[in-house]
C-alpha cells in the first residue's frame, strides 16, 4: 500500500479545478443567461462537494489498521464513490429540470461567443484534471480517484453538449436546441452515475475478486496441487485497493508444525506476488482427517443444526 498516503494531493487538484470551473461557468451564465451554462455551473458545484468527500475518504483510507479497524480503512473509498454516483444522478435530474423549464419558456441567448469561450476553457481544465486522476486511479487502484475522474469527464461531455447547443442556436435561431441537447446529456450521465453506484455497492457487499484475478490465484496454487497439497474454502473479497484471500491448506498429518508453516509462508508469498496488495489468511489441516473437509462452508452444518 506504498504511496497511498499521498493520494490526497489528487483530491486537492480536483478541488482546485472545481473552484476554477465554477467561477468560469457562473460568470458565463450571468453574461449569457444560457440555461445550459447554469446547469453546467451547478454541476461544477457538485464537483466541489464530491472532491471534498474524496479528500476525506482518501485521508481515512490511508490510515493504517488500528484496534477498531483491524482489517484496515480502505473501504472508506466506496462511500466516496457511492456518493459520487448519487451526486451525478442528482446533477442529471437538475439539468433535465432546467432544460424542461427552458423548453416551456424559450428565451434568446445573449452573447453566445463569450459563453462558448468560457465553457471551452472550463472543459479543458476538467479534461486535463480528469486524465491525471484516471491515470492515478488505475495506478494506485483507487476507486475514489477513478470515480472523480469519471465525474469530471461527465462534465466534459455535458459542456460539449452545451457548446454544440449554444452554437447551433446562434446559427439557426432555434432556441429549443439548447435545452434539447441538455436533456440528451442528462440522459447520458445517468448511465455513469448508475455504474458508479453499482461498483460501490459491489465493494460494500464484499463481492469476490474479478474472474481474471481468481484465475491468477488458481494458477498460483496449481504447482502446489501438483505436489499433492489440497486447497479448499477459498474466499476472496476486495476492500478498496486491498484484496483479501483466505483458504485452507491440507497436508499429510505427519508433517511437523514447522514444515507445514514453511509451506504456508511459501504459498502466501506466491499469492502476494501474483496479486499485489493482497492480505492472505490460511488454515492448515491434516489431509487424512474427515473433519478437515467439513469446514468448507461459512457455517458448519452440524453446529448450525444443533442450535435449532
Ligand atoms: Zn505464520
Ligand atoms: Zn477445511
């Protein structure tokens, strides 16, 4: 988990970008009166809130495990990406609401050139910051940074729609185009919000590692299987950037504790090498004992029965 303590610098970058774009877009709205630019400015305000939440989540996630959180604090990232998804959905609703109002009460747009120029500059700021965040998000496996980057890219698409809308209105004089394009953009960003919510819920639900990573895990255990070692009760889950893997290791009962432990150390090291940022838990069992095979489920069948 090296280097993750400094991830907050990306959240600060996002906060700075939000302040710059809010100022630009709010100014552009005051000058032009374009509802598209207003909704754009409102969404940048949401960006500021999202970036602050990302900063808090990354700060908490970087804390080392302690007595109250012995599995670490990495899950804090899912709250941030979940809130980010919800905020994107709210932004889509507010854009749609403003656009419908504009359709019912069409108004001419004043000084479209200035509005366009400012929207283009703000979009470039968002585009550059989003690319930096998405790279950092992938490199450090931070769903918080990735979510923030998607959010900023959503803004870029929104702004592109607004720019096209304002430009077309100034060319054709058909005022309905501005809100109609805003509606289309709102529909598009609903999708991004839903995806982020889905991934956040998956993380909070302790969803298993992706199939590709489970295959890597299987390939790592294969050489040991060839030597007659049996593995079962294999469980995986993800907590932000940290992976958790646990399984039972069945060896001949005549092995010494030392020999068994040396094998566990080797298997665990190989798993950590194959899947970075993985915490491995193992449980050593004698291969000849039938009881070793009765603990593969989360609950032990006979004990569960006894309780009823
Ligand atoms: Zn040990
Ligand atoms: Zn077992």
